[in-house]
């Protein structure tokens, strides 16, 4: 099965309800920001995994990157 990547406007994405990582470590956020700066974005392997919910999308993986 081939992975399909789509660009979704950020305003249509919401965090997963019941996300177990409610508190985001500053060190993790800094590491993500550093990768974005060095790579001029995030590599595909760091893409959010979303599922459609009505006309929006729930982030089921990647909530830290979403914040």
C-alpha cells in the first residue's frame, strides 16, 4: 500500500481527543523547530496522520508537531 500525502489547511486540523501527551516537553518542541529550520520543513516521514471527521481532520498521530 502506497502512502498518500495531501496538503490540508491547518485550520481544518484539530488535535486528537484524549491525546495522552497533553503536556508537550519544551525540549521536544525545540528539536522539532530545529529540524524544520535545518530541513526547510519536515521530511515526509514526520507527516501528521489524519482522519476525516465531518469536513475537518483529527490528528491521530503527530499532535506534538501540530502544536
